[in-house]
């Protein structure tokens, strides 16, 4: 009998608890003011301490979103790629022009040293194929400028082929002082071409430099006797070298304009860095 009483009281207790839960459920369902809203996109909302628990706090409208950050980074990468490509093409063009300028000068000097001590009989006198007391330093100077330009551009091109980091290391001076380097290149090419052209003028009515001599009427008169030097050929070659030197000046001016686009890259890079900073700062509450 006692057992049945305990069982009855337990059953009544469970029934009371169920009724209590049921009443509480109805009370919450009817009287609750809890708003079950969809969670906003994490790009425009954040959770932080001290705010209402049933709401997400919207981020400031100035916060950089994922899509905007990706757009800024993509634009920065495009600018970087174009600048790097144009710099590579500029170096390649400069190398080609320098080589084309250097080759005729070297060939002329080689021919001069090969034949400067060969004497020919002309009107009963002995003389060489070249002018008396030839002035060679104009050609030396122009050749040295072209050679140095070739070495510099070749090292940069080879470094680009090996890798961009090494190219940046080789071009460290140009990257830090690119305006100075390009400006110096313009001045050096312009001055050397001007001196080379000035040396072509006759001295006391006589051509004494290699370029002026090979293009002179005196050399043309000797051509029937001198068969080791084709004066017309070497005149044309040195004229081409002079014109290519002027092309190097024009190319250096274009390169100087190209390097001005580096400012666009710097501005784009800073914009991407600022966007990253705003992005990380806005996401900081989500990490806490």
C-alpha cells in the first residue's frame, strides 16, 4: 500500500512539472519580445562586448569589405604587372639600341688597328689608308658609352630571366635613383653623340677623325689604291651609329616618362595597405 502511495505521488510530481513547462512555453510564445532576425553579412556586422545580445552591431560604412579589398588588390597587381612588363621592354629596347650602336664602332676600330700601319704608294709617296695623325678618342668615347650601356642593360635583362628578385637587386641603383640614372643616360648619350658629331668636322680643312675621314672626298680618291678598307661602307656604319645614339637619347626620354608611372604604383600600393589596415581593424571585434 505504501508503495502505491509513493508511485502515485511521483506520478503527480511529474505531471505537475510537465504542466509547469507547458505553461512556461505558452508564456514565452505569447509574451516574448525576442526578435529572431537573420544574422547580417559578416562584412557589415560585428559582435562586441557591451551591446545588446539580440542584435548585431553594424560596422561603419567606411569599412573596407572583402569585395572592395579584393578589387583594390587586383588593381594594384595589374599596375605592378604593367610597370614591370614595360620596364623589361624598355631595358630590352635599350639593350638592342646599345648593341646596334656598339657593333659598327667596334668594327671600325678593329679595321683601323688592322690597317693603320699598312702603307700604300700614292703618287710616288707612301701613306696609310687613314688620315695623318688620326684623332681616335672621339670614337673611343662613343664606343665606351655604348659598351657600358650594353653591360648595364645585359645584366638587368639576365637578372630578369633568372628571377625578379635578382633583377631588383641588380637594378637597385636604378630603382632608388631611376630619375637620376635616366637623366644621366640622356645627358651622357646626348653629349657623347654631340662630341662624336663635332669630331667629324675638319680641322684646318682636313678630316682627321675616323668617321669624318671615311666620308671625305680624300678617302674616296684613295679607294682605287686602298683595297683593305671600304671607306663608303665604314662611313655608312659610323653614320648609323650616330643616328642610333640619338635614338638612345629618345629612348631614355621615353624611359624617364615611363618611370613616372611608378608614382601610380606607389599610390596604388599605399591604397591597398590602407585598405588592409581598415579591414583588419574592422574585423578585430570578431576575433574577441
